[in-house]
């Protein structure tokens, strides 16, 4: 959600920010709706003030024996009383219209975000690791995985496309990756481990920006709750409608959860394999920070996600997303793209975003700076640390051998119970 005061003060800057997103100007419409809301508020306040004034004047007129004046004032008070409910309803409607218009607009990119229309405008910041040189043609995980326990057929038979059944060592590897990531982020990097609800109410998915615009990307239950698309929703909304003490910040949280996405906007993309699923697991990182510290917190969070890839010895690159490729709520985003030799390409495995106060305004999440009376909105950040399924894909493709087996990263040994290699099953 945007600060209406900033739009009033500098509508040109607001429209310029939207233009960087490839969107048409909206400040004039927003200000018109704001003026309509303020007009009805003014009229309502004036009517309430006049009603109070006339009510007091009735007693004075009665004391003087001026019955005609008292009767006229009573009639005026009754008329104002009858008018106020309609005016209150008008004010609620005007406020709802303004809020709906503001809620439909994405966050404004930070000044250091590069201009661009799509992923072609993203900028590579750094690379880590050297892609392995194979003495055979590496295969994609969708071809390599089935003999190792990556069962696409059973998943599809049970649930349809974009569901997968994992067996044996493959299931053990998936669990080991998830536990390794969670232990690293909570034990080494200081994120507080959380177990969150997987079903949330409308206000939660509104708070983190999935509603109202992206409802089709979510799954909804028959009782009106939403299956979380990421633990970002639950973790970030844990501070909803709160005023946090200054000493509590930065608040860093992590959770390993199933995630559920309809992938409505991904028709025809990654239809083979384990890359884009309706159900997957992810270790999520969320930070609630002071405004002047959120930029540094963003760098720290991204480094915590990078540490997973480095420990697993998976080559990757760090990308700064351009204005046209960022998510709806982000003001600045880094993507980490892991090298997949089977595809011969870098593919996204983590996205770390600073949302500024955009989500906090939607959630009314604030803090009170030390020694201050007034409160301020917090800044919220979120990132993948990492997506478990995509990491499994990267481990398979980078560790594959000519005989179809896969050597597993040494860093996973404590979580694998002695398993060091996946071997095709007859």
C-alpha cells in the first residue's frame, strides 16, 4: 500500500515510479478519489459539529422560553441525525474506493533498481563457483531422476500435472536438504525457527500482496481460507496490527513449509520435471527491520541464501532484477540462479526482496523508535533460503555420473545417515 501523503506532495514522482514499472499514470485518479473521500469527511464533520451545536442551543432556547426557536432547532437536529448515516455510508464507500485503487498498484522501485521491461533488463552482480566439465553429455533431471526415485507418473496419477511422488533415497535427499537449510538458517544465521499455519484468512494474503490481484495464483478452501503460496505470508503477518518495541528489531524468522501455487500464469512453462510444481517445500526467510537498516538487512538475507549454495558447492550467479521484472510488493530484488548442466543454463532458485513499508502499510505493522512517542511503519523483507525441490534438481544435475548415479554433496552427510550416492534402481 502506498502513502497517500507522499502522492499528494509529489504526484509527478509517484507517476514516474509507476512508469518505471511500465504502468500508466495513476496519481490524478488517486488524488481525485482522495479528494472525494476528504470532501465527504468534511461534510460529515461539519454536520456532526452543527448537530452538537444545535443540541446545546435547544436547552438555551427552552430556558428563555423561546419555544419556536427550540422547535426549529429540534427539527434541525432530527434532520441532521437522519442525514448522518447516509453520509457515513458515503464515507465508507469513498474510503473503500481509494483503498482499492491504492491496493491495485505495485511498489515503487528503489532508485538503484535498473530500468527494464523484463528479465532481459536484469543485471548480473556476481558469479560463484565454476560449472563442472563433464566427459559425457549431462542429462536433465527429468530424464535422470525416475530411476533414482523421482516418480512423475505416480504423482500425476494421484493428483494431475505438476505433482511428483518421491521414493527411497530421493525422498531421503529431499528431507536432508530441507533440514540442512533450516538448521543453517536458524543455527548459524540467527533466524528464529517457526512453525506456521498453512491455511490463512483473506487479510493475511492481502497483507503480503497476493490479494486482490493474484487470487488466481492461489488455492482456496471451501471455507474461504487460502493455502499459503509461501511461508512469507504467515511469517510476515505474524506482526500484523502490532506496534513492536525498537529493541525487538530486526526480527528474523524462518520456516520450512509446504507451499501451494496454482501456477495460473505459468501455462506451458517447465511442464517437464520438478522445477514448477503445484505443491513444493521451501525454507523461507523473513525479516522485520527498521527503515534505515532494511537495505543492509537485504544484503545480509541474500548472503544467507547464497551460503546454502556455497555449502552444497553449486555454481550460481546473483542477479539484480530490473524494474519490469520485480514482484508486485518488492522495491528491490536479488535473484540467485543456480547452474543446471542438463539445461546448460542458470535457473532461479532464490528470490530475496526488500519491500520497504509497502506490506507494513497493508498490515498496519509498526514500531516505536527508542525515545519517540510517534510510531513508524516497519520495513519487511523476504527470501528463499532455499526452494527445496529446485535445490534437489541442482544437486542431481551437478552431481550426476555417466552411469546414472549421483554423488551427493559432502555438506549433507550429517542429514543423510551415511548415504553418499544415489544409484539407479532396477
